[in-house]
């Protein structure tokens, strides 16, 4: 494969960070978006056999259900904040894996993608929590209701970042 231009490298870096950011907002949305990306055949290079066997419509459907389930359960106020364990670890793991996979599919270093995916997940987890808390405290909107626009943002980011 030909060497990527600086603009292409920057685009791959942004995609790895943003798919991690999606994972930081909702841990299962990033794997669902990546599975859709893979099922649609958007990878620039062939997938390894162990992964190729798992890329199918049934897996995509199951990941969609997992993402929808998480979006539903996430509204329960009794759950610990996303910045506490185990939620933070799950979000960062999801972001790391999805960032590595995004980089691989773009013929970039998976390690590079993993680092950016982790960073995106870490940033989104903290920013999303702080933003919801601030809006809830200052505008007096129940924090659970604020999860709905966050779900829409998460889905939109997942769609956009995997559309290219």
C-alpha cells in the first residue's frame, strides 16, 4: 500500500479517536458501529481469519441489541457514574479495541489506533459525565433525561465515523 498523506494520516487518527469517544459515551455503541462498518465491507485490507468468521449480520444484530440495551439501562440513576469502575474500564477497553480495529482497517498501526481509541474513550467518559452533571445542576433537568440527547449524539458519531 502506498504511503498515506499527512491529511489521510490525520483523518485516520481522528477516526480512531472518535470511535474511542463513542465508546466512552456508550461502551457497546462503538463495537456495534465497527461491526456495521466491517459487514458493509469498508475495510481497506483483508481481515484476519479469526475476525472474518465473526463478521456477519447476526453479530451485527446482537451488537445493536447490546447497544440499545445499554442505552436503556444507562438511564437508571442508581448505577455508579461512568467514571468509576467497572464502567470506566469497560469503556476504555471498548475504545482501545475499536480504535485498534479502525486503524488496522485503514492500514495504519493498530497500536497507534489503540492509544487514540483509549484517549477518546477516557476523554468522552469524563466530559460526558461532567456535561450531564453540569446541565442537570444548573438547568434543573433530571440527569436521566439528559441521556437521551447523549444517545442521539453517540449514534450519530458512530454512524459518521464509520461512514468513510
